């Protein structure tokens, strides 16, 4: 039997498909897991985050926290939405106290994660969103065993 190998590439034909990927990631992730989103402006990062937080019980609530930097979605499975667009380096992110959220079992969804990569844990799941004509493509990969397990659950 053939198994798909990382990095996994998925075609997303509509915003709904992008949201469904976010929801699948939310189901696969657990306390303290981090989802790092990369991709140009308009690539679908916030749309994916909307699907993620809808799955956690917050449908219709999510906007990019570009100016607030982060938004809390507390609950039985608490999640933190971070937008690093306005940050310039990992040092800025340390002040946000992301480690404390992770230690407390919150799941993190980070837009523009590459800007603050050094402030994030080593073992995370990374999703890069790319324009593909009018549609989008998502590339999923883990940076360690836990991240790889999540990527495989969702896309393998
Ligand atoms: N798979 C897709 N196919 C086509 N359009 C999409 C897809 N996913 C998201 N979009 C649309 O792309 C636009 C930008 O999405 P957004 O999530 O705000 O991007 P970002 O946060 O990366 O800047 C939105 O209008 C959204 O509905
Ligand atoms: Mg956005």
C-alpha cells in the first residue's frame, strides 16, 4: 500500500475547503500544540483560522488580530490566534507570553509565523498557503514527531 509522504500538498478549491482544513487541524491537535501559518496576504490564513476556531466552538467570531496581535478563544479547548504581521522579530513575540499559553494547554494558531519562528516551540505543525490560480494550495509539514503526527492525521 502506498503512503503519501511529507510535505503533504492539498488543493483547496474554495474558502469552504480552507475552513475544512482548519477544522481538521483543530480535531487533530491537542493541548499545547502550535499551528504555524505562512503565506502571502490573501493566501487564506485567516480563513483557515476561522475554520479552526469554529471547530473549537467559535463560529463567525474570528478576524485577523493584526492590531491587537492576538485574540483569545477560551473554552473547554482553549485557543489563541496570533497575527505576527506587525512584529519584526522573535524578541517581540516573547513579550506576548506565548510560552505561558502553551504551558497552560492552549492551542496556538499563528499567522505570519515565519517572522517569530524562534519564539515558537521546535516541534510544531506548519501550513504554507499558496495561490493556485483562483484556488489555493496548502503544504503541510511537521518540524518534529508531534507536528509530523498531526500533519499525517490531517493529510496522510
Ligand atoms: N481555497 C480558496 N479558494 C479561493 N479563495 C479562497 C480560498 N481560501 C480563502 N479564500 C479567500 O481568499 C481571501 C483572503 O483570505 P484570508 O484568509 O483573509 O487571507 P490571509 O489571512 O492569508 O491574508 C478571502 O476572500 C477568502 O475567502
Ligand atoms: Mg489574515
